[in-house]
C-alpha cells in the first residue's frame, strides 16, 4: 500500500511538470467518458419519452387493419375490407371490448373567407373521441342523429382553428370542404405532437358517413381502420382473440386460411419501440466506446514519451535498489491517475450537458448512477490497459543502459 501511495504522489508530481501535455491527454478520456454518459442518458430519455407517447394512445387499444390476401399464390388485387358493421358486431359480441372507433382519413383543403389551408380530414364515429382521448375544449361534438343523417358538421383541432379563424371564435362558423359548407360545432383540446412527430391538433373531424359521401367516396360502410378499446389493459389479449373469432365468422375465413385483417395491440407497439431504442442505444454506446479507446491510445502515446524522457531517472532508481515491480507500479499508477482524472471530469461535463439537454428537449433526463459507475470503471480499465505496455517497458530497462542516456 505504501508503494502505491508513493507511486501516486510521484505520478501527480510528474503530471504537474508537464501540465499542457497532461491536459491534452486528459481531453481524449474526458470526451469519451462524457459521450458515454450522455448517450446512456439520451437512450433512457428517448425510451421514456416514446414510451409515454405510446401510453398516451391508451394501453388497452387494439388496431384492426384490412390485410391483403393471396389467391392461387398471387397477391389479390383487392385489399381486405373492414366495415362499420364489423365494428358494431365487435362492440356487440366481444365482452372484453368497451367500444369501437371507425376511422377514415385523407388530406384536404379547408376554405373560410380568404383563408385556404391544407389539413388532415378524419371521418370518425362518436366513440372515437373517448377511445383516442380527444377532449372538447369549446362547443360540442355531433349527435347520433347528425351521424345517421350524414350532416355537414365538423369539429376542428386547435391548429386548424387558429390557421383558419385566427383569434376569432370558430363555433357556429361555416367552412367549405370540397365545395360543401360545413358548420363548426367544436374545437378539441391541444394534444401536441404525436409519437411520429406529427401535429395531432392539425386535423378536422366529421361524421364518417359525411366523409364518405362528400370528401372521399368509398364503398358503403367502408372504414380504413377500426380501433377497439378493451375493457382494461389486462383483458387486451382476450379481446384480441374475441375480435379474431368474430371477424373470421363474419368474413367467412376458413380454418387455416389467411386472414384479411391484422390486429396490432399497444403491447406490440411498445415492444417494437423498446427494440428500436435498445439497438439505437447500443449503437451509440459503441460509438462512445470508440472515443474512450482513442483516449486510451493517447494515454499510451504520452506514457511512452514519458518513459523515453525519464530513462535516466529510471536507471538511477533501479541502480539504487528499486525493483522492476516498483517501476511498473509507478508508471501504471501514473496512467491510471491520468485516466481516472479525465474520466471524472468527463462525468461532470457529461452530467451538466445531460441536464441542459433535458431542459431543452423537455425530456425526463438525469445522469444515471449506473452509467456514472460504469464510466468510472471503464476509464480506470482504459488507464490500466493502455498504461501497462509503457509501464512494462520502463520496468524492463537495463539500469546500465538507462544511465548512459543523456
């Protein structure tokens, strides 16, 4: 222990004599460690952010898509078809389903006075609002009577309302969509951006029957997507099985035949999200590890230079009784001190950057204790790994040859 402490103070003294060189060497480890800590926190923050966005959609949601089928080994010309009646049958017969939303969508122009804006136009039924957690901020939504009559009424997202009417109250005002006049009944509360970065408030809702009749003509009852809300998160798997059984019966799908629909749950989306963020984090950590290796090479270079400069000093120590192990420990401790000091500074700088990034991005990001401990251990290992060769070279010097060096 005494030898290690003596080597530590000797290392501090040696580094103090070459401050500029020591600082430049520290930068490699500092940057690598800071990058490692930041990448770790970014991966965790991104995972939490995306996971929160997925959870906002509802942990008990099931998405039912039409699925193209194959006939005689060739891809069929027509896609699988879902209808409003399918949704009603699911809502009526699936005991684990609390409600079903119908959904069709397209992009279109909204005209009011001299304003002409493009936005997403969604044809939906009334349950869509509570299933997708869209709340009304002003006014109201349409009634079942409006839906049955395919009335020309709509509800605006706040972005559309602001783009078309500015600061004016849009309730009761008239807009034109495909030259048809629509009365604005309400405005939804702001939702912000979605998981994929789209503005969830830049959209307009209308009864799906009115959508099919005037915006995007489709076969009677056609829907592009059904969204089913299970009675709870725990009953999602049961609801999926019930929906599959109902659609198999309604679509006349024989056992073993391919389905003309596909069901995705929030768990599927969350699993995909976790896989993507995990792979991305591993990739970025690998890149940060390369920075640490580069910093380690810098330590090796500087230690080899130090050994060359202090050859005579090493010869004197060996000639007055120092053992090879003493010289080995001296230079190894010097490399480890250099590496750990750079790693500590890197953790401090990385933590400060993490806090700043968290505030700038609005993510829940804090320095992770495990990442700091891991980074500290890695920086120490880098010092040992890349300092061993120069230290061993110093320990193996012949004292007589070393003393001859001027």
